[in-house]
């Protein structure tokens, strides 16, 4: 399951990041978004979602949310 299907307010553990884009993978890693880390979807918004990673909130689009497998 990816983040677009995640329930709001529930903490999940990231299983993997499915992307062939090394820049995107490096960017997500700098945010603390990598395998084994907890992530919580705060809310789903048009075109993406707001997530909490390591006590920070980020707005990510659906393309990135689909690449994050939980």
C-alpha cells in the first residue's frame, strides 16, 4: 500500500521507496523519508497529502506519495 491509500492520523512504517529518480530518492532521504522510518498522513488534500516525518510536516504531491510504500 502507498501513502495515497493511507488512513489519516495513523502512523505507518515506510517499507520502501519505489523510484528510479536518484535525485528524488536523495531528496526524500534528506527529509528522513527512508525504509524503516515512521510516517503519518496528517491529511489528504487535492493533488497530494500532508505528512509528518520526524516531528516535521511536509506537503507532498500524489506522484511522490505513490512512490512511498508503507
